[in-house]
C-alpha cells in the first residue's frame, strides 16, 4: 500500500472512532512508522486535491469526504455475510451505542410440502401450516417445482426472480420475530432531510425496506445501508443497518460476530 493511501486509511479509521477533525500531529502519533507532521500535511494537501479529504471550518485538521468513506466501506462490508445471533446479546444497546438504525426479522424454517388449488385460491402447505393466497397460474407452476425447499430459501429465490409480493407474504406469514433498534437515529436523519423521510421513513418502520431490499451495501448521499443474513437458534432471517456513512459499521458487525468489542472498523 502506498504511504498516501495508508495515511488516508488510518485517518478514516480514527475519524470513524472519533468523528472530529484529525490533525497531522494526532495522526502522526497513530502511525507505526516515523514520519514528520510536515510530511503528513503534504499528503493531506494531496488527498484534499483528489477529493478524499476536506478541511474543517473550525480546525486545521482534516475529515474524510463522503466519497472516501463510501470507498472505505465498499471494500470492507461483504455482500454474502451471514451472522449467527444464537449468543445472547443486546442488539438494541449495541445499535444505540453505535448510533446505527437496525431492524431485523427471523422466520420459522418450514419445508414446502405441497401446493394445491382450491377454486380461486392456492393452498400452500408448509409442514404443519397452510398459507392461502389468490390463485396465480405462474406462481402455481413455479411452486410445484420447489416442493421440499426450505421456506427461507424459497423466499429468497422468489424475490430474485421478481415474485416480490409472494416473497414478502411468505416472510410475514412465517415471521417469528421483528425488531427495530435505535429508532432515534433514523428520526434524526429524517429531521435533516424531509424529502428523504417522505420517501423512506414509513417503509423503514413497517419493515418493507428490510423485506424488499437486496442484500449488500448501498449508498445514498451521506447514508449507508447494509443488509445481510442472520441466524438465531434454528430460525433464519435478515438484518438491515442504516446510518450516516461515518458510523462504525465494522465495529457493529464485529460485535455481532463475537470477533471483538467493536474497537476495529474492519468487518
């Protein structure tokens, strides 16, 4: 890694831990090699010119731009992440501490046993439970080829091929748990951007964003959202994190995984 890139990396990590301007002297103390503060300021100038850093109005230090923070998280948050939540922990407390909005659901894992038509309805038998929905020829044909598949995987496939409405219906039907954490953070974000709130707040609070969004990382202006798979005991589900791009998403994930206490920003 080039020295300039390493300096940017360490500055971003420090800013995520302590979101305030980072001075050359402060960064100098954090680096594991000898370098003068004057040389660091030279790199600060270069990084500012290329749009990775910007100067604070109230300090001589630098802060990372949204572009730099987005690139940082894009390389660290994995699209195929799956986390086992079997260990007891307070996700509500974690979300509030990290100031990251969090919502998740788990659903009972049932096998699709059969699909039968009764007049204008489909009777979808999921082990000991039956889901009744309006008859749809294409859905009927598709489900007949999915007999024996687990419900969580079935919901995922349906979403991927465009059967989003049925996927959401299945998730809600077999839903065992649905929780929202750190709602105060999403309220603060909504207050800052009324237009964003009009288009997103209701869908976040009723779970629609969680159910319908694809897994992985997405960015919207200064916000980052991250959706991934979770498992809790024998149940499976998904979790959605959303917050300002400088929040410690890596520390949040590492605590969920039991890797550390969230002091590191990697995931």
